[in-house]
């Protein structure tokens, strides 16, 4: 008898490594991976022409994730077009786009990290009931009530998902891999200490306005003579961002690669724009700055459970894939537990 099959939808490298950890905790199933895709005609048209290359549908995100899958010997079933499997469960990195074919099977959503601020355009897209991905950010990710089960980073995010539209009974606070044991980053060999770290965001690449010169100026002012280290977002135009930093903060160090967790662990103060990395700083007790309200971020900070999130999520996936009844019956189980 063939084993049950699970498809993990991936996007950014962070989402890919999260899904890999969950798959590793489900060794009794056949696990496959696919970059996020859509069977919506409009979105397929945009992807084909490269107009969504700044999103997780393509561009640098897909290249990095495809490389990771190949390097780790994982099976890539992009858009279910390679192996032609019939899947028993789909584990989704976003609910902004869920292919129609996967909506016919059991689905579990896994939060990646921070969601973007709600924009005026996002409100219009939602009001007109256009595909949520056309909001061009992640503000409503986790809030579309499409997947059967939702795995949230914290109670704060559970409340946010409920506020924007996902049914409360579908959401479990499991923590999320990569952000559930940040203390581990204190053990590192990053050569610098006691600096001010800046984690930039891909605001311009996503069509937003970012006065980068003014932002860098504020970073210099905050550093007050201390060493500045910038870590660029992987989706940024690296050449442009690096040139701007060298112009307005010539003594700063700029990293386009490297372990951001190690960099945050060794810093004295952390400056962010719209970066999930701010949660690492909060969990490590650093003084942090963000375009978001820091008090609100502290309520949203991912659960620190010593790295148990992947196993928590895997336990829910295992229980649901083996469940014989309806979703409602599964969610009503009083004995439903994880980790």
C-alpha cells in the first residue's frame, strides 16, 4: 500500500526552510515541495510575463528556494506538474493564493512571520473581492479563512487573523519554525559586537515609497558614533541599496548574505522597517525600532518554545491527515493536542 502524500507550498527561503523542518518531522509520509503557484488565469498571465518576480511567485525567491530544494535532495513537484500525484494534504505558506485543485483536499496554513501593514490599495482589493495577492503585500495573509487549519506564531497573531476574517476555531498557536528558539543565535562566530544593526525592507521593490536617504540619516543619528551594520532584504536591489548606504553612511558595513540571527544576537540595538527580524531582537531583549508600534510588536512576538514549533505543526498535520471525519469533527475533538 502506497504511503500518504503531502505537498508543501513554499515561497521565500525562510518559508522553504520552515516547511523542510515540518516535513522532517513527518517521516512516515511522502513529502513533496512546490513554489507557490496559481491556476487563476490573471495570476498565471502575470507570472508568465515576470510581473510578479518581486513576489514569492518567482524571481529571486523561486531561484533561492529551487536551489535549496535541489541541494537538500527534496522532491520538487512545481504546480503538481512533475510527479502528477494525488495529494492527501497541502501545507500552505500563504492563504493569499490557494490553487483550486488543492482546495479539494485537506489544507493547513503555516504563518511565516510578520505581516505587512494594511494599505488603502489593499482595502480596495479586499472590498472588490479581487484575488488577495493583488494587494501586493502580506497584510491579510492568514486572514482569508480558506485553509482548514491555521498555525499561528503567537496569541497576538491569532487575534489578528480572527479580526481580519479567519474563524477562531481553525487557529492553533503552535509557534513557527525559525523564530521559536532565538536564544540559540547567542552561540555564534560573527566577528563584530556592540554595534547598531539595521535590517532594511523591500518597500520599493513592492511598489511602495521609501525615503531611504532620510531613513539612513536616522540610523546614523541613532548610532551616535557606534558601528552601523546593514543587512539588506534578499528582495532588494542590492546595488542601489549599497550605493545609498555608502553615500549617506560611508563607515557602515553592508551585508547581503549571512545569518541575520547571529548579527542580531551580537548587536546592541536593532533598527528595522517592516522586517520580521524585529521579533528576534525583541525575544533577545534588544532595544528595537520599527515602522510598526513596538508595543504592538511585543504582543505579536512569536512563541518561544525551544524549537518545538515544527513538531507542533507536524502533530496537527498528522492528526488531520489520518482523521476520517469532517474538518468540523476534527476541530471539535477535546483531546486534540500537539507537542
